[in-house]
């Protein structure tokens, strides 16, 4: 398969991190066609509106790109030989073991999340005047977020390399409920042919972050711009997360907060050490959604019921109540069905740690 061969040419990078999104043309919706001084930029979804361009792409053996919008995240990462990362939170399989993961998931009715780990849009740039000639100029641009990096890539379907691709990339970290710029970089590449134009590897060092980008493509005096400046986290921008679970005292908040799987007040009131109890690193907004947080009547009642179950040593029932509470909590980011799915790995690990902390094994 062509992509398999192409991937071998790309530079594999190493990293520590988790992923992201794609640009729109001139900060407008990607469904709009952009024409600038002889160049036209369309999204891959619009290719059927340009049969002559599609015919050239097919004749030159690049028709595989038409299927990319339906491929899985894993297939995209493999195709482009792009790195993924193992977060502390995703080491559940090694630490807990597949047998325990299955056992705990079945026992407590856990639901695995369905969400993207990588988000990308594909744009086709072409010179309308050249279509239908032997020197038809067409380029395929991808702006790709992975759990490890932000990557700009080009496939030259014609013969003429792009004159210049330049960009400014910024990383924004979450602290509490506010994102602030943490780092930035600019790049310029000339005579751009097929391959990775730029790969910005950025480790995750906060509970959540996202990338902002401005990309400019120049060819024969005309310019096209792609950016996500007008987009929001709730609509288009892909957030990376650095969730984790462990004993409360072993976790760093990293701009988020530490949520006791069983509330600290119920534990302390029942004679347990809350500092060594299982906890989950969450965003602040997510923590506020948990059933035991705050002074509301429902939160007070929830902590009271925790205390009752602790006193009765009904640890399995207690853990089930915690799981059910997270299932009932919505995701403020709007990307997951509920917090149990959003924190699936961390919930599994918290259940596993709870068995050791309380000295029981769920059957």
C-alpha cells in the first residue's frame, strides 16, 4: 500500500505526551472553498464537486486518500508512522492486568469510552489553470494531532513542490479553569515535496492542554491560510489530557485537582487515612461534577451514605456507589458521555487500589 511505503520515509519521533485538531481555511468553516490568485483549496469531503481534480488524483495513483476520512485513529497513526505515548494512566493493563480489568469492568458495569485520540482534516490545494494538462499541480495537506505532537504533512500529487509553508504553533496549558500559553515555535520550509513538513513534539505536563496554529502556504505568489484561531474547545479544538490515579499523596495536581475516589471527609470520619486512599487527577471542572464534591444537599447526602457503608464495611457496595456517581456526572468538555467513561482507566485503577486499601476483593 502506498501509504505504508510513504510512512517509511517519514521521520519517527520519540516522546512523552497525549493529541489534536485541524485547521480550517482562513479561520472559516472547512466546507468553504478558498481561492487565492490562481490557487484553490478545498476540504477532502468536497472532492466529488471537482471531478476533473479527482480524476487526476486517481490517474496518478493517489485515490487512496479518498478513504481516509473513514479510517480509524489507530490506522491513521500507523499509516503515517506517527508516535503514540503511554501515559501513567494508560499503564492499567500492565499494572492491574487484563484479567482484573475485565473482572472489575464486568463487576461494576464500567463502560469504555468512545472518543477520538487524533483529529485531522485533509485539504487539497490545486491550480485550476493546470488541471487537464500534463503539469497539473495538486497538493494534499494534512494537519494532524497525535497524543505526542502536532504534525504538518504534504503529499505532492503533481510535479511542482510548494514554494513555502510557514507556521506558528502554540501550546496552551490548563491551570484551574484557565488556559494560558506555555510555549510556541515558528517554522519555515521551502521547496516542499512529499513528507513531514514539521513535527512539533510536546510532552504533556499539565492535566490538559491544546494547540493553536496558524499555517500559511505560498505558491507562485499566492497564499492560503489555515488556522484554528476562531474555534473553541467545545466545538473543534482537540484537548489532550494527562489524567492519572494513585494514592492521594502520590499524585500531583498539575493544574487540575485530586479527587478522592471515596471522599476525604467520609474516610477521615471513619478512621481511615485519606492521604493514602485512592484518588484521581481530574480537571477542576470535572472535580466539581463529582457527586461528593461541594456543599450541596446531594453532596452532603452522598458523603453521609459513604460513611454509612464504611461503618458497615460494605466496601463493594461503596465502590459501586462511586462508579454510579461518576456515571451520572456529565463531562463539562462535552467530549464523553459521562465522567466514568472519561476516566475509565483511572476508575479501573481506583477500584483495584480500593480492594487493597480496604482489604477486600470484589467477586
